[in-house]
């Protein structure tokens, strides 16, 4: 299980985020603690990651909008199948509902701090890093992929509804 991370802000406005997995600098951006560097994607390890059907954007591409398998992109319960738990199974509807709730709260936090872009495509690096860091705290299995594609796909799907 993922350990709870603590944020410590010092007098310069830069803090550290502590966990067993990583330590990264945090900056105070409009009152929001945001990682100052990109969160590294894990390297594919067959022993650890072979249970995941969707590791890279390329593995998801046939299922994404317009792909030849796009009609199979969600489970019968409506959960996007790229959202896999620690055992490689698709998130339960309850876990997906919680993920959506957390994501919406994070969008509101971005807006409250003046960091919510008009479209996700026009986001700045602070918004991306904040969303990744916060979603990975609550749902660490989202990080088990190449290039943060799970978080990107989720936010790309959800953000248009938020800005309406």
C-alpha cells in the first residue's frame, strides 16, 4: 500500500514532499504546493508490471476514441478499462466513482488557485504536476504506466465537463 505523504513548507516557499518512493521539491504556486520537477514514470519491469494490460499510450490507442476497439473501451459498468488496480483488474464502479470525485475536487482546487486552464490542452506544467502528484497519492496504481498516460487519459476525458 502507498504511504501517506507529508508536505513541509519552509520560509522560502519551497518544501519537500516525503515518501518512501520519492522525495521531490515543492514550490508554492499561487498558494498551492506543486512539485518543481516532473514525476518520473517507472521503467517497465516484466516481473512487476506484466499484470497490467495497458502500460503505454500505444497499448490503449486501439480503444481510444476512433480506435478500432473503441466500443470496448469501458467495462459493462462504464469504467474505462485502462484504469487497472494493483492486480491488473479494471477498477470497480465504486473505486471509479471515488476517483472521479477526487479528480473533480482537484479541478476545483486548481480553479480556486487560478491554475485551471480553459482547456486541458492549454494547461501549464504546474497544473499537470499537481494533478499527477495528488492523484498518485490517492490512487498509486495510476502511476504504473508509461508517460502518465492513465492520468492524462482520465483528465482529458473529464476536464471538458468541469469547465462547462
